[in-house]
């Protein structure tokens, strides 16, 4: 093996990375509330952007307007809401319809919202726009940009699409190729058939060797990497296969110089930042993408320490040392610091490369910028949290009385948040009584009960008092069976009874109007 | 290490406990901890610096931001005092060899996300606590 | 060391505890409060901790002791104005301030104490 050929194979890995980048890109999300019948009750800016409707025009409409004809069949929509109502949550990916009529691919999470009595009061929808990863135009341009021959194959083995590189390696035009048997372009058709069948069976194949015959009779040795792709319902509809021309690599072995130029162009063509590192940790080469992500020129970068461009140089050092030790690393997370101080989160894939005699001479590393993805994930998490907050509102129900209905399962994190907010609201509203209603809590375990007791103690420290309401028979049984002592805590079975206790504590009395008159 | 903030101070006098609380509060606030978490961290620091002052006479407190997937604050309390005879016992609520409530160590564990104690009799004690920024 | 000021309002003593007191100040506070209780023959004590940022085991122990001592001298103590973040932390630390009266603010503490003292006197 030679330096160049290995460097080249890594850069081809880079073009796979580009495809993955396309597949992984997430750029938007919408947050929508529905009433129990599926009519839109609230609409955020993200929804406006994704679906194209203004707040005013969509309010009150049925949410079926997000879907096109095909997805509406079979009562699919009703089924989604029903499942969300039954399980609390329903997640799927599929086609949605933009106001303009165009389709886009989105990930949708539907959560049911319930009142303290467990009645369904509506649904919350979080939709993430995945249109970019499904957008044919964008995919097409990336596929065409690839120097590797790419092809898609249907389950019956027919070619459904090819790129320019496939046209040139086979010597046949796109129209000639589409609709024909994939196998017939190989020296051993049976082997090709086994290859794509393996993909349908196992989901993917790696470095599957085949010999491709050009129309002019020339034979090219190629290695295929392929995986299945799916339709809107998740059903496999075909195979996406990328070939690597290893006859070219053989050529490169003979004509070192030419291959160097070729490798260089491949490296430069990569959308991912690529870098080579010497055993002492110095940068020996970079591509254009690295220049732009670091904000520094090639000449500035070469000869400097690789690790100094990261927020955590020690971790960067450990990373390349691991490559030298183990031969490779995958998805190694680092934070790259740009010249302007901005920080970019990247995942590194790296492997060693060797000289003619097989000696390891350096590390070849490809980075993938995950900042945008990270940001989007962060925003979605933030939004989900806000929805969670909405589901445990602390309301002031009377001068001096706050009430909070607890709905759903109480984990430690949620109870913690609930406790902090309740305490803050008690102080803000100067309320000596807090009604905590646990009617909507399905089960209670020792941990949850412990949190409740902590909350009650903390409220007492503030100078206020908790009245626990909505203690259902099942919960009362569990509490006693768990040996949890709630004596000394005022409990009532209903919120209404709790309110009376609260008013009594405030030395207030509810009097019927007519009684008032009688008393006069 | 990416250190957004770090520092250390000796714990020799009673007033150093107050100074330690101030330094830790400043660090926790600058890292973006919420008011309740800041209070938790400062309270833990108060407990551990007082233990140094009471049981070891003197020692040192170090603090630094940490970054492993998530941002956090790490505090280290080190002394060359008598050491803790039985760490398991010392972690029991209510256990004290002094006139305390015996809540300092077990309480600190509950307030923080992580806690490690190393102690050697006659050599001293090192306690490391961490809190992660909640996401 | 800043001394704590003790204010007398009728037969109630009001003490504003400083925000970040050292141990000495906290111990001193106990002495001062007990002195003043005797000197003014007060019946009630309000410890306003609304500016206190940290309650650790030492602070909690000293305050709990003070409450017991005041009770032995025939007085009633109300702890007022604890911050929400401090309350959460105190409970998690495992401190309870058992049996200590609490109030949201000084006004409510005054009302509580006046009512209690009134009933004590009419009870006599
Ligand atoms: N740095 C230390 N060096 C030696 N012994 C220690 C040290 N820290 C704690 N200990 C021992 O561990 C015991 C428990 O400590 P902990 O802080 O939990 O309670 P405490 O200090 O006795 O009371 P409190 O903190 O509630 O006022 C102490 O009584 C002491 O014997
Ligand atoms: Mg202690």
C-alpha cells in the first residue's frame, strides 16, 4: 500500500460522510396544540415557517390540512390521535403538506394533554422539518457532485437512478441505464445479484468487490458500499449503492504522481474538513473545508499543533494518540475554536495512513460539523420542556391560595422542577396555602412520595402549608403499603374539599347569598 | 482542560468559610447555574470547608469548570488533618464525632450530582464534588 | 464583626439576620437575642432570614438551639421569609427546623405572634 492510496480511501469515506450529513440535517420544528377533535388551538412561528400558514388563517382548522391525499387514507390520521390519546405519545415520520401544496418530510411527536381528572383536553404536536434530507433537488445535486459512481436499485434488481460518475464508468447514458438489470453490467452477474440481495436482507453491505464492464470492454475493479432507503411509511423501497473504483487505485500505485494530484482534488472536493497529522501531533496537510471552519489559511495551519485548535487540547491529543495506538477512531467529539473565537462542535473520524513500506506515518482525520444539529436538538429539548412546564401550572386560585394539578408520571427531575416553581410562586404571590392535586398522577412510588414529602417540608419552611388533594383510593393504598407516613399533612380527596380547608386556614368562610340576607 | 473559571484558596480561619462561599457562588453564577443550584453548591462548599476548619484545622479548596459533553463545576477540598476513620459511617446521617448534627457529609452528597471521598488516617482527607448544568 | 441589631416592637423582638454571616456572628446572634429577651421581658421573637443566602448545618443547628432556648425562657419564635432556593436546599441537606414556627414575611409573623401572645395572656 502507499500513502496516496490510503489517503484516497479515507477521502472517499468523506464523500459518504457528505451523504450522511445530508441525511442527518435537521433545520426546523413546529409546536402546535390541538383540541381533542384535532382542531388547531395554537400555532408557533416554527409552524408558520414549516407549514406556511399564518396563525389567523389556521386557527380552528382541522389538522388534516397538514397531510396530502395519500397519507389521509385508511383513517391514518384518526389512528394517530387515538394512539397518542391511549399511550400519551405518538411519534412518526412522514410526508406533510405545505400551504403551497408542496410535500415535505417531517418527524412528528403527538402528545396527549389531560386535565386533573384525566379527561383528554387536547394534543401537543412537535414537528421537525426533515424536508432537506428528503428534498430531491438537494439530494440530486449532492449525488451528482460525487466523484463516486452512485446508483439506486429497486427490489427486483432494476436500476432506478444513476449519477454522472456511473455514466462514465459504464460508458452508458442515464436513460440507457435506468430500468435495466443492475447485474448485467458486471463480469459475474450472479455475484452482483447476491450483493444487492444481501443489502435488502441485512440493510447494508460494505466494500463488496465486483468487476464492472465498460461498454468499450474495459473492466474496472470496484468496491461497493450500499444501504437500503425507505419510503414515507418506513418501508424499504430500494438500495442506494456507491462504488469505489479500485482499479484507479491500482493505477495510482504505478503512477504515484498522478494519483497525488487526484487525491488532492478529491480531498479538496470534500465538504468535510480533512486534515493529516504527524506522529508528533503537528498538522501536515489540510483541505479548503478545514481552512474555512478554522478561519485560518493552509500555510498558517501546517506545522502547528493539531490540538491547539480545540477548546480541550488534551482531549484532542488523546484522540489522535488513540488513532496511532488503535488504528482508527469513529465519531470522536471535539469542539473546534475558530479564529474569531466561535466554537464549532465536530465529530472526528480518523485512521492511520502508511508509507510504501507499511510504516504508519500519520493520521488522516475527517471532521463533521454537528453544531447546527446540536442547536436544533437543544431548541427542541427547550420547547419540550416548556410544554412540560405548561402541564404543571401553578395558579393563584384565591388571594393567598395557589393550586397546582400534577399530571402524569413524576420522575425525579420533574418533581424537582415542580418543587422549585411551586416554592417561587408561593413567595411571589405571598400565599400561605398551596393546594397540590395529585388526581392526575397515575402511580406513586417511594421515590415520588419522598419528593412530595420534601416539597411539603420545604413549603413549610417558607411559612406556608400544603393541602394534598385528589388522593385516589389506589394512591392511598399504595402510600400505606409503602409505609409512607403522611400524618401531619392535611389531605382531602377532592380539590373542592381542599379549597374549603384553604379558606378555613385563611379564616375565610363561604356563605350562601340568601343566608346573608337572612342574617341582615 | 477548557477552564472557563478556576481558582483556589486556603482554609485556615473561620472567616475563610465565608470567603469560600463567596468564591464558589461567583463561579457557579458565572457558569450559568440557576439560583437553586447555586444555593445547593454554595451550601455544600460551606459544609466541607467547615469540616476542614473544625476537624483538620486547615486545608485548601480548589474549584474549576469542567466540560465533558456537559458543562459543570468541580470543587476539591483537601486537608492534611487526622483523616476520617470510617467513611461509610461518616456518610450516615446523624453520625458526628463533634457536636454537629452529622448532616454535613450525607447532605452534601444529596445536594451534588457526584461526590468522591479519599481519606487516609493520619494523612488527611480529599473530597471532590461535582454539579452539572441541567439541560 | 458586624453586630446584629435587635429591634423591639411592643413585646416582640425583631432580628434581621445578615445575608452571609460568619459562624462567629451566628453564635453572637444567639447571645444577643437571649440577652435582649430577658432585658425587655419580650414574649416573642421574629428571626427574619429573608436576605439569608445559605443555610448550612451550623446555621440550622444554632438557630434551632436558639428557638429552644427562647422557649425555655417562655418566648415564642417565628422564622420568617426564608427564600425558596434556601428552603429547597435546606430540606435536601436533611435539615428540618422541626417544630419551629415559620411565616412568609415579617407582617405575617407579627400577626401570628400577636395572636398567640394575646391568647396566652387571656388564658392566664
Ligand atoms: N475533613 C475531615 N477530616 C477529618 N474528619 C472529618 C472531616 N470531615 C468530616 N469528618 C468526620 O466525619 C464526621 C461527619 O461529618 P459531617 O460533616 O457529616 O457531620 P458533622 O460535621 O459532625 O456535623 P454537621 O456537619 O452536621 O455540623 C465528622 O463528625 C468527623 O468525624
Ligand atoms: Mg460537618
